């Protein structure tokens, strides 16, 4: 005679769990990828800021008795001798046209006046200050304006901060939506098993025991769904990195293999959040609904 083995109070699988699994997995995917996007935005901003801080641009106005190329070459020679300058290079008209072509198009008029520029690469350890560059040019009798890209760095910083805030906001919204989904699922599951929960309560089962049933169920479901969403985010990250080489799909948002580590906490956080949401919801419903009915 075989020993009697009681079945679980809650069935292992239900049809309604499939929809909840899909919702939690999608929300975890959005949260993880939002964190990855925030990390990529921060990386891009840091790279642009370093690149801009390492360079300065000088616009030279030639004298009436010299050409623009001559004035730019003379300015480059002066700046090359300034302490804190690694290299100074005068741009020819062809190079200036190449820089302006993305904004002006392929057809650039031959008589279009273009600025005479000198690109200054600063020393990484002790870069020269813009005031020092301007003073050296003035002492050499050159009419020039030094742009240290500080305005551009500020714009890049603001843009990066906006992108990071948007990505973090997306991750937080996805997290809150996942918690709300678990709360509604817990409420629906409890209401669907109203009679079973009431019998357990009337026969002396503690609220903690009943809450643990639902807490364990939804914690496990959320952990698996979180892992699925995290894996999907990692797959998309791999596609973006491999699709664009070492710099990612686009230099504006350079994803990196190290961003995969951001997906690791997703299953644990999803399970913890689901367990907390389910426990609080079940305890509240037990206290409000079933205890009221018992007293009545």
C-alpha cells in the first residue's frame, strides 16, 4: 500500500501565470537595458569630455599682406612652442572643406570664405591654459581667437545627464510596473482561491503560513522571468556591440561587454520585489477581508 502524499496547496502551473511571466520578463528587460543605456551614455559623455579637453581650436584672421594659410601656419608655429602644447597643426582649405561637408553638403562653392583654423593638441598631464595660448598669439602679432571647447563640453554634459536621467527613469518605471503587476496578480490569485484561503484561516493556519504560499510562488516566477528578461537584454547588447565593432552600434551610445554585469542582479531583485509585494498584498487582504468575514 503506497503512502499518501498530499499535493501542493497551490498548483505548480496555471494559465494565468504565463501572462504574468511575460509581463515581468518584458519589464525586467526594459529595466536592465535602461541601466545599460545609462552606463553607455555616461561612458560616451566621459569620452567626449576627455577628447574636447585635450584639444583647442584657434581661428586666425590674416593680415592684409599675407594669405590665410600663411597666417595659420605662423600661428601653428607659435603655438607649438608654448609649454603644455603637444602639437599644433594648421588646417588647409581642403581639410576645412572636409570638416564642413557634413553640414554644407558635397558642393562647396570655391569662393565661400572659410575660417583659417589651427588644431592644438594639448599635453595630457599639464595642458596649456587658453589664456596662455591667446597671450602667445598676441605677442606674436597674430589676430586670433582661441576656443577651448568649454561651451561644447557643457552641452555634452547636459545632454549626457539628460540621457542618463531618461534611462534611469525608464528602469525605475519598469521596476514599479513589475511590482504593480505582482500586486495585482497576488490579489487575483488570492480572490480565485478565496474558499481555500478561508478554510485554511478558519482551521487555524497562520497568516504567515498562507502568505508564504503565495510569496514563494510569485518569488520563483519573478526570478525566472527576471532571468529571461536579463538574458534578452544581454542578447540585444551583444547584437549592438558585435554590429558596430569595438565602439558599439554608434559612437553616440557606445555599449560595452562590461555592461553585462548590470544584468546579474535582475533575477534576485525581481524575486525580492515580487516576494515583498505578494506578501504585503496577501497579508493585507487576509486582514481586511477574511478577518472581517470571520467576525461577521
